[in-house]
C-alpha cells in the first residue's frame, strides 16, 4: 500500500519565457484551455478558443535557456479551425521530435524547434486528397498520422441515413529527413463509416463513436492494429464480438464489415461514454455518465476500475484523465482522485483549490504526477518506504481476506470460509485482483537500475499456479472466440477438460456437482474425453481396462454428494454421470469401470462402511439405475445388465444374473456362469446348484450339461434333499398322469440316477468322524477298569447328547445377503 503523497510546487512560470503571459492566458476565457507539453517537458502549448482574446490561437512557451523565435498561430471563423497538435518522432537525432499542427481542411504545418534559434516551419503539407474533405479527429502513432475525415456527398439533397456514413478513417506516414518532410501514401482503414474519434496507443488505434453518430453504430468500439492489419469490433457490455484481417481496400467497407455481426449488435445497448483517454499500458479508459471508469483492452475485453463520486455527469462537465505508471489520476469538479488502475483501489483523494487543472508529462519520473494550474506547476509524488518488503505480509492477507469476503457473499453455504481453506482448496478461481497487483511488481523487476526489491515475491509464489491456470483459461477462451468453426470443437474439448480437472481437484460440493452436470449436458463428447483423461482410462496389452487416477480423484468420483443429498432437481452424482457417458460413448467399458471402482472401494473403505459408497447403495446397483433410465430397451441392454451383475461378484447379483439368463433361455451361458461363480463360496455353490436342479426338474434343456451340473452338487446334500427339491419343482399337469407320456419332456429316474448314485456312494460326514476309531489296530478295544464312584453333575453334563436334526434351507444365503 502506497503511503500518503505530497503536493509541492515546482514552477511558478518564472522559469518560462513570457511566463506572465502564460499565466494570463490560463486565467482568461470562459471555456477551459487545452494544454499540451512536449515529450522532453521543455515546452508548453496552450490552445485558447474563447474570448476576450480577439482570436482563437495556439501559443508555445519554452523554458529559459533555450530561447529563440516564438510560435503563435491564430485563426478566425470561417477559416478552418485547429484540429490537433501532435508530436511526432524525428529520425534526425535520437529522442528528437517535430510538432505537427493539423487544421480542419487537412493542411498540416510541421514545425521543428532548434536551441538558440527557436521555432522553424519545416514544411506545409496536405493530408486529405479531396478538396471538400474535413478532418474531425486526428492522432499520431510514432511517425504515422491517423485521422477521421468527413466526405460530404455531392448531392446536397441526399438521404440523411446515407449521410450518416459519409466519414472515412485514413492513415499516412509522415517522414522527416535531411531533405525535408515527405508524406507517404494514403491508407484507407475504413470508409463509408460514421464519425469516430481516433485515439492512439503504442500498438493500437481506438475508434470511439461520437455522441451524435448513428444510433446503431454507437453500440460498439473499433480497435485497429496497424502492423497486423486487423480490425476488432468490441462491445464493452458484451465482450469480444468479431475480428477481421483487412487484406484489401474492398474489405474496409464499414457496412460489409458489420454483415456478420448485425444480429448480435442489434440487441446491445448504446455505449455510455462521457470521456475517453488512452492509458500508458495501451488500454482505453472510458468514463460513463454515471461516473464509472472502465478499461477496455485492445483484445476487446473490459474490466471495471473505479466509480467516481458525485452522481451523474452533465454533458459539459470536464473530466481530466491521465495515467502515471500504475496510477490513474482523475480530476472531477476540483477533486483529484488517485487510483491504482490495476486493482481499482483508491490510493488518495484530495480537494484542490484550483479551478482549472491540466496534467503534464513527467519524463523520467513515472510515479510523479505533474499538474498545471493557473498559479504554477505542481508535483504530486509518493515517498518510498524504507523497507519495501515490509508491507508484503499485510498485502498478502489483505488480498486473501478480500477474496474470502467475495466468495462468502456468492456462496450459498453457511460454513465460514477461511484464508487457510481458500489457499488449500483452490477456491480462489478469479485472481484478477492478484494479477493486477503483481503486474506492478513484475514491471519493476524489468528496471533493475532503479534497485527496487521484489516486493511481492511471497504472494507471487503462493498464487503462481492459480495465475497460470487463469491465464491459460483466458487464452483458451480467446482462442475459442477467434477460431473458425472447424477448430471450435477442439478448443471446447480443451476447455471442458480443464474445467473437469479443476472440479475433480477441488471440493465436490453441491454447487460444483450441479456445474459438472451442466457441463456434461452441454458438451457430452468433450466431457467424456475429459473424464478419460482425468481418470487416465486405457486398455492394457491384454485388453483389460486400467485406470491410473490418484486416490484423491477416486474419492471425488465415489465419495461426492449422493442422490438423497442433491435432491430431485435433475442433478445426479458424479459416478452416475460417468456411467452415463460410458453407456453413450463406450458401453463395453462400463462393466470393467464398475469393477475398477469396486477394487478401489475395497482398498480405501472397510466393507459395509457407512462412510464409503458401498455402505449406501452398491455400485453395481447405481450403474444399473443409470441403465434403467434409458428410454428404449434393447438386447444390448440385457447383455449390459448381465455384465454389470456378474462384475460385482456379489452372491445376490450373481443369482439375479443366473435367473435372467434362465429367463432368456441362454443355457450354455447359464452353465458357464454356474461353473465360474460356484467356486466363490460354498453357500453360493449350494444356491446355484439348487436353482439349476429346480430347472432340471421342469424341462429337458439342461440335459446336455448334466455331467457338469452333477459336479456342482454340494457335499452336505443328501439323496432325500435332492428328491425334495425335484418333487417341489415338477411341472403340474392338468391331465391324469400316464405311465408313458408321448411328450418326452418328463423327468425320469434314469436321468436322476447318476446324481443319486454319486450322492449315495459319497462318504457320509458322520462316517468320516468315526473313521479313526474304526481303523484302530486292536478290535474290540480292551475293557477299561471299573471304578465305583457316585456320578457328579459335571459328569452328567458331559454325557453325549442326541444328535441334532440336520436341515438344509435353500434360502439361507439369500436371507443373509443384505447387499
């Protein structure tokens, strides 16, 4: 934060030739004078348009010690009026300049000042090619003159709508050499256009519509890049609109230029411009009638800088604007505002006692503000702190605390946002203020001769990643706007990938989840590619799906807000979003993806943990829910349902898949599934065998697979258990049973005989228990000696109990599966 500045007088005009006359000119007249200083600060040019001076005039004043012939030019209406005073670079000597006085009818006088000789007229030139042309605005960029001229129609009774487009913007080089001054060829920038005020920055020319121009054309600005021959249409209220390269003069027609943007521009509000000026950073400063100061960059973007006090500005109220380094100085109604044009912070506000104030150039002193008043020249400068690194911690906390307040206002959450959470969670997504503050530091680093320290090193290191992300995002947005239609899709995919990656690396709250839902809905293909990239999904050499995502990303995918938390407003959890993308773009990968997520869950969360996703609804059921939301059901969906059930490897899901295959009568797959999943657990094996045995009792479709089916028979099943299951599932016939049926689909004892023989011949469990005793070498064993003792209660308790009845309940496993 800059310390308070001090205002001190540096000149009372006594060091200027004819200083008393300079003071009289500034004090005379009802209208304010126009004052310009030369690039070296040694000359002042005063343009006086009002009376009591007998005629409007321009007078040059120079400091003592460089005296010589004076410069004074006056004119009297209806003579052509003065349009501009321009200082142009001269290649005669380094740092030299010439003065171009441009008159309304195009005549241009080029003057040069020589020490001890004074002002000398080098040459008089004609800028305009037409005799009827009239210059309304002019500016200079280096050695180039750019102006807007009016070309009246030949027919005095022309349509007024056509007369509005009677202006032309032209450019012409003015070369000063030893042989004299020479004008280059005229270059038409824009023709058949409305009236524009031209303002020059070091690299661009801004074309600002005047207040009296056509209503439709006063909704946007034009920015011309001379070196690249590009013309940009920008509406500050809507951002960037259109950019076009002017290859030939035919493309400079104003009406043809707007053909592609008429629909967009017609719905915009007219520009609200009271005063405009160019900053030293190359942007255009606009002051609205409401007192709002905005900065329009050459690429068409706009940002708000400051709001001046005092309410709406009247049309004739003068507003002085000037930038000195990173400070914007503004004088309105006798009040001086000093504003940090990067962050928009008010540095200082001073009430001036002078009625009329002009800003002067301060060569070599970027942070020193020079003011010219009726009593002299004053300098407003800031004292440098002794230790430039001392305010850094204060600045860091100030920036982050301001960011916390900003995001707290926008957030719907009641939880308090802290600076630590802001830094750690990557919540600070709009580091425009930081970038503006750091810009001053970076500019100072480019001037090691001044010996300034790196004041914002800690802040820069803290926010470097956020700034890089923000800059890349802004660059990508610009590329999307400027790119042709064939390249827009690729840029959108990159933009979506950056957004999805940013969300996956931040807190997955309801707002972020709703935002991801909108991204997946608006850019489904780009969101699918972004998901594959963020999870690093690919097939290995064996054709299996693998994912190399970090544990943090997996937790965002599986552990975010669930359906019962997000409500019924159409927002679905992230896992369901990704499953829907798989179903749309790569359905074969969905079962493998569900299997991968289950493997991660088994590692990260305890089984049936309420904190983990499996503690709520199993992942395979969530994927099945996405499949069930499809409008049309197909055979491929049945196959997908089977794969999702089987990939879960849960007993209940495997049995559900088995029943689905039986319903579809895919007997070969029924047998394959039974053989594969019977090995998982004895209980599941028993359920599978009982299910297939019931099917075997009803029809003859499983007869070709009986050998495999009998091999699945659990060891604890007896012949009576098998016969019980068979008898319970025999098909019921409406007719009287006959010994020999002609249908040939009834169960016979011959089909069941191999299974019964296998069960009967199998050793009984009780036989195995007494096999050791039966194989004793001494049979019968010797009689133990008898002891006559009274049996105690403990001995009575150890007496063998009668064997418990063995039961086999086929539904025991299903009742125990709570999945």
